[in-house]
């Protein structure tokens, strides 16, 4: 299949860097977060702002929706983890989760737990209903920037300012193993369910695919430029996007054949997500804007 990317629109979404773009799994809405301390909801297609959530006192660095898109978890430079009810538009609770900036956030497969990670090097597990802290892991040496539950719900993998991925067993409360991964640091960890692979991007300009059964390396690909390397794979599982300096690179997946580079006007690319129906790619940028690319298949062009 062939794809054509057409820039549909670019709009100012926040008053500072856009740190996250995420299409809701079950509703035709997009969520963005920004360094202006705000979380916003947008209609898909018309891109109208329908809700702004305020409460964080500093940059909102990550968000995740759960329970049929009713609830939203958010983490911030203000050191807090917060839970929001999108139906009532209320903040349900807030906890001071760490002693430094939070960036890592993951919801367990059964949606009963929330995991967070921070520049304080700690990973913590919370009760998603009450906000009670259930576990704390202190093994990581420096900034722990990205974490993800495994699909079996018993382990969490994390990375940051270290060359290894760390695998924690939340049933035993122990660090189970370290997996050599990237030079100096791991920037992103991303799970792709259709192919049951974990993807990591990091210093050394590599994107790697891992088998979560034994953490063997499946493949690695050279990527372009520096940056935060946000990753997204479309829901069909056949196309991958990764952001870097002034571009988003589009590949076939999982074979990683480069299709094209989408130019971005500014250096920083921080948010990246494909819509559920595969029609759009949303890119959050350092110039306060979200750029929306419409994805047209070869078949649609013929019609």
C-alpha cells in the first residue's frame, strides 16, 4: 500500500511547547498537553478546543486515558500525578508523586494501576482508583524518563539516562534484569500490540525492536538527527513515525523501509500520534502548534 501525506492544518494549541499529542482510543477526540501547564481536548477533523483542564502548576509532560476514555492521568514538572474525570470535567485527586520532574506514565492493562517515573530516578506504582502509592523502585541511577507496562501486567520496563533498559517485576517488587539498549540514554519506550514488540529510541540515533518474551533484539534502524524521538505506529501496524530535529520520518513497519520525511518548521518535535482510523497524524511542536497531516492511501487517490 502507498500513502500520501498532506498537511491539512497547523494551529496554535498551547502557550508554550506542545509536549504531548494523543488520540483517544474510543472517542473521536485528541488530547494535547503543554508547557503552559494545560491539558486540552480537541475534536478530530474540525480541531476545535472543547475542554481545557487546569490545575498543574508547571509543564504537563505526559497524559494517558483509561476506562473507556472517561479518566485521564497526567504528570508534570510540578512533581504531581493527577487524575481527571473527563465526563464531569473535574480533577478527582492529586498526589505529590516524586521529588523532581515527572515524565514517565503508564496504565496497567487491567487499568487498576498507574506507574510514574521521574528525574529523581524512581519508579512508583499507584492505585488508579484512590491514588494510594503501592510500590516504589529506586534502582535506576539517574533521570528515569520513559516507562511501560508489559501486556501481561506483571512487569514494567523503563529507561532514561542509562545505557540499559530496566525490567521490574511488580509482583515481587524487585528489579529482574537490565538489558543493554542504547548509548548513553534511552529517550522513548513504545509498545506495539499488533506485532507484540517493544520499540526504543535513544542516543546513538538508533530505533530498536525488542521481543518482550526474552528481550532479544529483533532489528535496529538508523534514525535522523537528534531530539526527543517520539514514536507512533498506526493501528493497522504497518506504518511508523518517529520525530527528530525539524522532521518526522515515516517508515513501513515492521520492516522499517523509509518512505519520506515530513518537514517541520521548528527544531523540537515532542508529541506524535496516529488517529484511530489512520486518517491523521498529529505532531506537537516547540512553536506551540500542532500540525495535522492527512493520510491518503493510494486506493483513495484512485477513487
